[in-house]
C-alpha cells in the first residue's frame, strides 16, 4: 500500500473513530467536562505538546547519522510524523501499531527502506523500553508512598519480575537484532509459516540490514541510545501532569508522586489489554484501580478518564490534519550547503536505498 492510500484509509478510520468516540461519550458530556476542568484544560492539552516534542527529539536522535547527510531531517518534519503516527495508533484496532507503517512510508523516499524501517523500529522499541523503565521506577514510589498490604506487595513483586524480564529481552534485542529472529519464529507457526518464509527469503538483505542498524545503535552509538532513552523516560514522567492538573481542577488533594503512581498503574493495566482502539474502557478501569490503591475514590477515575479522552480527541484531530500537510525539510548536499525540499520528494535511488551503515 502506498503512502497516499495509507493516508486515505486511516483518515477514514480516524473520522469514523472520532465520530464514534464523540457519540459514545456524548457531546454534552464532553462540553460539561471541559467546563468543569476549566482553565486547567489548557495545561492538560499543553503537557502533551511537551511530550510529543520529547518523543520527536528521541526519534530524530535515532534517525540522524553523521555520515549520512540525508538523515538530517528538520525537527518539524519529525514532530509531524510523531504526532500523526500516534494519532493513527490511537485509532488502530488490535495492537495499535498502524502509525509505524505510516512513518516508514513517509521516511522511505528520503532515507531508503532499510534506514526508514530500522529508525521506526528502533524508536518503537525505545518507546516501549522507556515504559518498562518507568514501571520499574514507579515501584520505588509505590513502596515509599502507598501503605502496602500483602496484595500490594505481591503486585509489586510481579511487576518487578516482569519488568526485569522485559528489560533483559530489550537489551538482547539491541545486542542481537530483532527482525531475522522474529521471522524465524514465524516460520514455525502453522498457517502463516509459508508466507513468513517467502517474505523472509525475498527481503533477506533488508532484514539483515535492519538488524545491523539495531545493533549499531547500542554498540556504536551508545550516547545516542541513552539520550533517546532519557527523552522518552522524561516524556513518561511528564505524562502524569494531565492527571495531576485534572485532579487540581476538581479539588482532589493529589501529590505529584501519587499522580506518577496513578499514571504508571493505569498505563500498565491499559497495555495489558492492548487490542482496544483508543483503549476503550481499559483506561477508566486502570484509573479506578490506581486511584483506589493510593486512597482516592475509584469513581474519580471516570472524570479523569473522560478528560484524557477529550485530550486524545484533540490530538487525534491535530495528527490527522498533519497527515495532509506537506513538510519542507532542510537537507544538506554533498558540498555542505543547506537547501529546502519536500520530505517525500527525494527519489529512492538518490539516497542509496541499499546503503549499509
């Protein structure tokens, strides 16, 4: 599927999803909750602009290579892809990964298929890895802030074990690669093994190239690895701001550490049930459980959940609008001169699609 068809498909899905969400929530309920949140709704929306900026900084750091001038994409171009990609993920049923193919298609003309694929995959891995680190860090806060009973201790223990296992898996992926081993696994699964084998044989060079670039980030670009992780982890921490600001709006005496715990707990619950578009219902359930764990009424999770849903609708609209906006990108030619071009205007052959790092 080409970029234009992909955009058209997800624009249609986005409009339908937005319509369904607005209808399901109720326009009157949305308006009442905006009024109830009042002036605090501005920092709720604004906090996510900060988050997307940090996400874009992490993504751009991964993309850029000193010896590859074509990777020096403008920050605006990467921010646009970041916001629009997450907008697609919000509305994609089942696993919420529709934004990744979109980003690859948008980056492919400028970077080539291997570099575009590896950059998007590396950023997605970093985004998930930072989530694991955030969950592990939240255990410290839970132990320090929340009165612990046997159930809470068991939950923290399971979270710690799960987080350490996932962290070990991520480090192995960064050391050994991911795509080749994944397709070797798929080749053993009935019904799809034939297709997986055919795809792996046809795209063997690309798969090995992508794995090479994954290993290079951790082995040879370690400073970029940690810089990107720092940006993503900071974005996770700032993500608690919307819960904190919403709590202030309704006079809920919530501290910043408590908002971090609630953000971590609710996101963990929502990610365990990851196949619902826009996390329908799962976020509210996670918020209710997280709020009750730190001593607040679980019913407040409904209001906070609605405010978060309104924020999502706002940024989905922005993301879908950005999908149709052409991006001018500063590029550097062989002579070191800076010039401006459309992000998608570079023929693949010019950038050296098969270039190895």
